[in-house]
């Protein structure tokens, strides 16, 4: 198995929530203070902070690491050992994108939607097979795999 593979997570829900938060913030601040340079700068600052969040997922031989970064500084670093994982469920996210949910014994389940590059799901399955972790593939995920096989021919 490969020593370390780093993947980027692009959470679409967070982007939508960020846009909505900026719009609501803009409405609230302009209602109280009107439109001024201060309101524009504070809204721009909020947009920069929300846009600076990054999510990484690293697959090591003996553990999984989920990181949340703000301005490329790690603010949350969750290590998941194989004995902490109950199962991995591979599913379809959106119209034609793969996703995974890692069910853990303690703590929150880890939802991996839209890993980039897409080889991350194959590496995740390899990690699960190597450590004898139960893998559940939904019917929709099987359909996506078949689509990938037919497009690669």
C-alpha cells in the first residue's frame, strides 16, 4: 500500500451555507448601519474568512486523518485508527459524484463528499480491505462504478 495519499474535500453544502451567511450578514449590517465603506469591508472580511476554510483527507497505511484548515493552518485534526471504524458506506452524492461515510465507534461519522482526485475512493476501499473493515456499496454507487468503467474504455 502507498505510504501517504492526500486528498482535498470540496464540501458543496458548506459553500452554499457560506453564500447564504454572507447574504444574511449583508442584509443585517446594512439595515443597522446603511451602506458605507465599513459595511462593505466587514462583509468582504467575512467572505475572505469563510473562503479560507479548506478540508483535507489523508490516507496513511495505518490510519486516516481528516483536517480542517483555516488559512492553511490546521484547526481540527482528527486521526481515525482502523479499530475505531465500524464500517464504510460508499454512496452517490448529487447526480454523478461519489461519496463515502465512515461510521466510527465513538464521535461523529465522517462524511467524505467529492474527494479530489477521485482515486481517493479506490484508496479508501484498499485501506478498508487491508484492515478488514466492512464496506457497504449502495446500488447507486455500483452504477457510478459501471459508468466509470465504460467511460475509461
